[in-house]
C-alpha cells in the first residue's frame, strides 16, 4: 500500500450519505469497479473486552447494512471481535494474502497491528482508511 493507494474517509459528511460508503464508491469507480458486486474486506471490528462486550463504538453494523443494500460482498477479519459486534450476514475470515488480494477494497475501521499492516501493504490493491480521527484530548 502506497500513499497513492490509501484514501482517508472524511470525519463528517455534509450530506446524509455515509462518508465511508461515498468515498468507497468514488475510489472503486476510479478503478473501474462498481460498488454493486464489489468485494470488500473490513479490518478492525471492535474487540471483545473479555466480558463479551466491545470496548469501542461499533460503526460496522450500519456500514455493513449499507454495503449489503448496495449489493456489495462484505467479509471481515475479526479474530478477537466480540460475537455481538458481528453484523448479521457478515462472513468473518482469516487475514491472509489471498483475502487481501481478492478484495476490490480493504476498509480499515481501526489501525492494523504491525503484522497485519505488513500484509495489507503487500497484498491489498486499494485501502480506504475509515479509522476515527484521534480526539484532541488524547482519548479514543
């Protein structure tokens, strides 16, 4: 993944559209791929805190619902995600070079760790960074 391959989703959208879906649609179109039928891989579903609850807000259910409604094929890498964090109909897969290479787009919902980052940089052809911006007070 090079600087030219990474796209950052805007923090706020002026319209009612989901900013991640909007940026994804634009990024895929620039590559000649329609959102309908596109293969999207999500990385960074919220992790379980040991009690079966998530430690962070979970944008995935809304995002997955919007992508499914648009006819997108959505998969997610979620080795430590809370089961409740998995939106209905979301197929969870292992992080492999094949999953990354076969995806038309990889959406980062949280920063990947070093090992995952190396795989993403090597094998993903289009990465959309949808990680929340850090808060000014240093919180998450």
